[in-house]
């Protein structure tokens, strides 16, 4: 594997395009996913300066003189790193870009969803474009700028796909995840140590910066409980009971984890196909490597009958698709589907014109008709809107299992 610090990010072109016509461009994502590195690469093509609010002197300057802080670059582009540390700066940014509406004046990064923060939401509206940056995708790690999402919506025939990978290879990739620093660790034990320190840092700094909640020390345990439920629909009352947090006060803590880009939600897909559709979302850690570390899953711990293999691979696949949405040409949204009769599809991708691709994730190397049952029901209910269905598995070859439904080796996500 090449040095993760030198890997091209597939959203690079999208950020460059945004800087050409938008006053403020915001790169958002969890700590340590490469926002500062990407900003530095972008700045190499422009005249500008970078300041980070993790630096105490810059932090104090921003808080005491916001207008002077945002004006320090003059006519050049100003890159502000970790804006969530001083969200009040956004008011000064708004004033600056309202006076001078040239595009590409500010490139800011944040380790929290700035549009979710009340201090920034109104001021950024109409003036900024947000681009999410996640841990490395497998396509980025393999040097491929394409998108499986575009491939499947194009109607491409994937029936000839073959893969050299086996189940243990996929699990190894899922356990490693995509955080650049974690990938530099040589064992799952070393990655788990890194994640422990990583979460502690976020709780002590970013969570405190953006939240007034009282039980922030409980966030790592809450995140661990969410990881233990990944792959299933979220029952909030059960999570609250296990976390020891009253149900009525759980919501802001769960929302904070998503604002900090530590989790992401797969909402239920409901288009009134039946009256029995389940409305609960699925919630995943933002990266399968983070999930594995939270659950203590490491090298050699995911044997042939491990109950954690399926949920971990689902987290891995959903994360890969989430990343690709950032650069795919197809403007798809990501959901899951389930009804009270047990009809279930792990992932539903839908384009604005109503076309749908369904995806099931299986840890097994072989697929039977039962594994594709949910996709078959979805096909019958949607008719021509159903473009294709795929059962992603850990076997070697693609196999047709029904009309417009194919069992497909999982690595097609980053190789096709």
C-alpha cells in the first residue's frame, strides 16, 4: 500500500470547481481524515495563507478580533483550519464576503458539521458550499477515481466480474478501515490504541468546543454501543437503557456524534410501497476500522462463524458508498428498506428522477435465492424504476440470480 499521506483524494476536483464560483468553500469531516493535507494541496495552486485554530495564538486572535482575523490575507485566499473551534468567526466571514463577493476567498475546514451549529447555519446559507471528506475509500487507496454508483446507474453489465479476494481479505480491509493515521499502524492492536487516544482527544476538545452537554465523557461508550448495533435498525429506547441515559436526553448526544462525523445515519426509505414500512434508521460508525476498534475486533478474531463479520462488512460497504457519493456524477441518496413482514434491503440508492438500485451485503462466499428475496420484492413493487439489484458477497465470481439481480464479488465497489 502506498504512503497514505500521498494518496489523491477523489473530491479534489469538486473542491477546485467550488472555489472557482463560490465565496466560501467548507471541507468538513472527522479529525484526522486529511482535511489539512487536502487544503495544503489546493493552496499549492493559489496564492494564500493557512491559519489553524488549533494554534493558541491564532485561536486568541480569532476570538478577540474576528474581523481582523478574516482580513489578514488581504487579496489572497485565506485557509482557516478547524473553524468549529471559534464558530463566531462565521459572522465576520459573512460580512467579508458580502462586501467582496469574489469566489474562492475562503477555504475553511471543520471537524464538525458547521451547518448543524446554530451559530453558523444562517450566516453560511447561500454563501458557502459544503464538501464532506471521509476517511480514505478503497478507490482512493487503489488509485481509482471512478464510482461504482455511476457504474450501476449506467446499466453496465457486471455479470463477468471476477475477484481474487476471499472472505478473510475483505474482513482485513474492513478492520483496517480508512483513517490515514490508523493505516500507518502495523497491527489491529496498535490501531485500537490509536483510536482510544483519538476519541479521548475529540471528547476533550471538539465536543467541548461545540456542545454544552454535561456527559461528554460518555460519548466513547455510547459510540461503542452504536457500533454493537450496526446493521440493525436503531431502537432508541434500547440504546438509552444500555447507555444509562434517559431516552428523552439521548437524542442530543447521538446528534453530537453525527455532528462530529463519528457516526452517519442510513435513513429508512419509505415511498409508501406498503403501509408496513419500518421508519427506524440504521446508524453506523463513520468508518469500519473505527467500528472494529470499538468492538475489539482485530487480526484473526473474525473466524468463519463470527456473528460480527456480517455487520462489519455492511458498515464497510455503506461507508464506501457514502464516500463515493462525494464525487459520483449520479446525485443519489442513500437509504435502507425494511417492512414489518421482514422484507429487507441493506442499501437503497435513489436518484432524483426516481431510479433505484438495491444492494444486499453478505459475508458468505455463496449466494442463494433467499439472499436476493428482498431485492426481488423491491423489483416487483417498483417496476421500471428498479434499475438493478446486487448481492455483494465474498466469493470469486458474479452470478445472475434473477431478472436485473446479480450476485457480485464485493470488490466491484472499487474496481468497476
